[in-house]
C-alpha cells in the first residue's frame, strides 16, 4: 500500500499484474448511521403483570428492521409499586408471526442511578425497582426483518407503573 488518507488508512494499492496504482474504496465514519428517534408511545402505557416465562405485553407496533445492524430502545419508566420489570426484543421472521426469537442484546447502558441490569437469556430484568431512564441495544446483523418490543412486571404491590414515553433508534453500517 502506498498512500494513506487523513485517517491513516491506505486508499491506494499497487497492482503488480498491471503495474498500476488502484484506488481502494475505504469505509469512513459516515458509513455507520443512526436513524432519528421514532416514538413508540407518546402517552403513558400502563405496565401489566405477566408471569414468567410468558411473552411480555407489546410495547408499540412491529418495526421493519430490514437492513439494520442494531436497534436501541429508549425507556422512561415510572415503576411505582411494580417489581421484576422485564424487557424484551422479539425477532419475527414474518409480520404477525406467533414465533418470537431473541436477538442478542449488547451491553445495557444505564444512567447515573446506581443499579444493575441483568440479562436473563435475552430478556432484561431490572434489578432495582426505581423510576429510571434506560437505553437497551440489540444486535440485528442485517438478518432480522421485523422486531417488536415487550415489557411487563412480575408483580404489583399497589400502584401500577407506567412507561412514560419510549423511542427507538436503528443503526446500520459497520
């Protein structure tokens, strides 16, 4: 390789078979894109109790993820007296399919509140039952055409909780 671009990655190579320099397209930082946030629920959605391991209550509609590599769920939760909040991303091979699969979840991102999020298979269980804002990201790898999110509580000791608002963003590229 002969020359480099501003990032230090070679953008030309010498082709000995033709004794000529060849241009090599390079992936740039711009090849990784993120969509603008899309609202799943603008008005508060009540959390309901669903016994494990049953499929969780749907949060928003099915989402076409064809061609995307990741999807992130942005949640603003008002827990109240609910416990065992479970969150899932279900992969569907066709719209309306009763067969739901679990795509791999990437490391959960949490705010400044000191609590933990644990993966139970590919379902997330919030370890502390406090109001919180959280971002969760799942790997799609350009192979999952449709997803739908699910959320539920394991128990309610009094006042029901809500998903105040939720959004999703998708990324594609590297």
